[in-house]
C-alpha cells in the first residue's frame, strides 16, 4: 500500500502552505485554518466538529450533487486523473514561499494610472 502523498514531507509542507493561504482570507474556512495553524485544531477536526457555516455546507452539498450527476465515464476519468492532479497541487503548494506578506488587496483597481503612465501617453 502506497503512502498518501499528503503524508510525505512535501505533502506536510504543502498542507501547511495551503492552510496559511486559507488563513489569510475571511470566513469559516479561514477561521478553521487559523485554528489549525495555532494548534487549537487538527485538519481532520473539520470532519468531526461544526466549523462550517450553513452556507459553506450548502455549497459543499451542491458540489457533491454535481459530482453525482456526472455521467459515470466522466467520474471515472476524473478519478483516474486525480492522483496526478493531487501530486501537482502538492508540488505547487510546497514550492510556495509564504515568507513574504500577502499583497495589499485594498485597491480594487489593478491598473496604475499614475503620472508615469500619463506621461508615457505623450
């Protein structure tokens, strides 16, 4: 029996980075991620304790219903591709450098129309 890729050193680093990214957000999943990172909860507690709001649970149930509504061939194809996608996700998460603070999201405008931009139009 092969060990879960999440239980490897790279997988544990990926899980930590995943939680750190979630913890930067808002809502019940962010709160849960902060609890895990602070040592007040374990990732598996999500299965046994009421961390999620009704809205989040409704969304999860809708995703499960969508999965179940897929044709069998589509579900089987997704299952067959899951290991590769999971390993790629773990590698990408583990490679993240989260030592830098997250970007400031206060500015909704992605464009810099400052003096340098305006001068370049001349």
